C-alpha cells in the first residue's frame, strides 16, 4: 500500500469532507517551500488525481500522491492525533523528508 490511513483518521477525514459536501478525494503532497530548515511537512489537500498519481482507497476515500513524491518519501501513513489544541492530521513517511536549508536569506517565495 502506498498510502495508509488509521481508522480514526479515516473516520475524521470522511466526516469533514461529508460535512462540507465535497468529494472524498485527498492528495498527499509536500508544500513547495519551507524555510524553517526542518524540511517541510507532508500535507493533505482536496484535489483530483492526475494521470501519474499513485492511488489507494480506504472505504469511500480516494487517497493519492504524485509518483515523484512517492519515489522521494516512500509509503505514507495518515493519522489523527488528539492532543487538546494541537489535534489534527499527521502524515508520516517511510523515508526521511528532504531537508531544506534554513539559510535562504528570505529569498524564497514563502518567506521573502
């Protein structure tokens, strides 16, 4: 399986998407830019699958990610952590995420 999801995350994600009356299609992606030096964080977005995406199903959810991202980070697991105000979805990868230099000097689009 390319994209795994815990039962709690599947329940929460399905509920949120159903409440908002949107398609049960979710992309795993790595945002383009993060100047924190931590290498960014895998994220989730409502989207439509593209031709080169790898897809998995979990109940009514269709989960997908780009083939290039899979080649970089390997399989991923979507979980939901309940920790008071810090509750939310967490996406963990099989391989370490690529690091991004914190020495960008404010020149990149996200922190410039």
